[in-house]
C-alpha cells in the first residue's frame, strides 16, 4: 500500500529535498545463482547490464560499516545466492561484532551451503532468513527451481535447526516462502504443515510472471492464502500494484549493489543511479542528483526522465496513471 512518509531536513521540518540518511540498507552479497528459475532475471541475464556478476568483498563491507556507525540493519540477499559468496562468514562475523543485525529476507535457495556457513547463521545471530521453497515434494519443487534439490534444502533447514538447539538460540527466524503457481497450488496445505514441523513461518507470494504455470483454481488459492490469486486480481481489488511498497526503499531501505553501485530498490535491474557507496560514501551516493530526482518523481513533483531507472518500472507507471504518488505528509 502507498504510505505517507515524513522526510525531515536539517532543521527537523519536512522537506522534499531533505538529505536521506537511512538506518537500514540493502547490500547484495552475491549476484551469482546456481539455479535457473525460468522467470528470474538472473537466469535470463537481464540483470547483467546494471547488476553484473560478482560478490560483495569483505573489505568493502567492513569499510562501509566503519564509516556509517548509524546503520542498524543490513539486508544482504537479492538477485543471487548469498551462500556462494566466499566472504560470507567474515561478513556475518564482522556485522555481529559491530552490533549490526543481518537479514536474508529477500530470499535464499539454500541448495548448497557449507556446514560452517549454516552454523554461522546461528552463531552470528542473523535475524531472519527467507527460504524460497515453491513446493512440498522434489517433483513439484524442481519445476520452477530448475537445478534445485528439494531434499537438500530441507536437510539444510534441519541442520540450521540443530545448530539453533545447540546454541539455545531462536535466531535466525526461518521463513518458508512459497511462490504460488498452477503446478504447485495443490501442495500449499502440505507445505504449510511441513513448515510448522520445521519451526518455520509460512508465507505465500504471488509470481511476477503470470504466463509461467498460471493459477488453475483461483478460489482454492484465495482460500489457502487469504490474498488474491494473481497480481491482476490484487491490482483490481486494491487499486495499486502488488508490492508497490518497494518504492519506499529509495528513502528508508535503499539497495546497494555488490560493487557499491546505487540501485535504489531491490526490484531495479535496469540501470544504476550513478553513485557508488564504496568510493563516494554511502550518504553522498544516496543523495546525488539522480536519486534526489527519483524521489521527487515518486512523490509526483517531477516528470519522468529517461536516465532515471524508475521510469522503466511498472510500479511507477501505475502511480503516474492513477496520480497516486508517495506523499510527504
């Protein structure tokens, strides 16, 4: 839902051009992924021009934390699989030492992870981890999670739970995310029960791609999930795009690429905003001319501009068509 936001300038009053200094950021740890999910822009290569292929280096992460002591939370998952990053344990350990909680809420596939990494999730108190598991059986799961191994994922969750028992820890909070398709909708009740047995929260999610394995029984999906069965249904019911809240990330939770490029939000893979958080500084790069202009666009105070990635996004198009922009009230 489009929310009302307050942006405060140096004097404490609201201002459209106020400097944004978020306490939370999103920082891609790895843009590599070993799976080949059909609708994913990582699989198709669509992310390559803006995101590219690479890992967050420990030295860049360490310097970013050292120079920005006000950071209170960092999300490190996005278009790739974080467990492929060879620096992952050092990143988790340093964040823990600095008292900055790490989240993996955008999602991991958890197909391949070393034992020390699974233990590190618990030892270094990662706050939350979303596991993308779109099925309750190997056959159904592998239809979308191509190259994925359902049994390996469940085994890794059980290993994490074993470490949580050993450390007497409730972290990380584990979430089973189930993207609903026509081929897996019948397994929603089974997956929910499995998640409960594994001590996981169960969440369903609407697919970005309505053409791949469309929903077959809309009434059943609505009854099982409590939400519309498709993004079109959601938009018709609520008058806005599904997940339109992503746009708020440009203020509150901005996305930084693994190489420091400013992407603004976790959806953007069309182009960067021209700044680099590692070489120019986090606050400086988040308040460059392009980012400031983009926030003005999303607030309805500036017209679209071709060099601003938001101009490409369907969420912005819907805002503009309905004149429902983000308010500063």
